C-alpha cells in the first residue's frame, strides 16, 4: 500500500467511526425517548383503568340496588 491509500483509508475509518458514534448517540436518545413515552402511556393507561373501574363499580352497585327493589316488589305482590 502506498501512502495515499493509507491516508485515504485512515480518513475513511475516521469518518465511519464518527458516523458510528453519532448513530449510537442517536439510538440512545431514541431509546430514552421511547422509555419515557412508554412510562407516560402506562401511567395514563392505569389512570383510565382505575377511572373505568370506579365508574363500573358505582353503576354495578346502583343496578344491584335497583334489582333488589324490583325483586322485593315482585315478592310482595305475589
């Protein structure tokens, strides 16, 4: 190999190493962003689930009360 080839390859290696470092940094930033996004999503998901369950329990309790009243009326009307 002559000096020109060695210089070219050295420059090329340096360019590739720089690009690799940039890509690795970008990947790490994307990974952190995805992790934060997932945490936010999971928090919202839990909140929605809890609110749904609260609503469901209230409706279920109310329906149960109404059903009992209706059932008692049927028993006494017979």
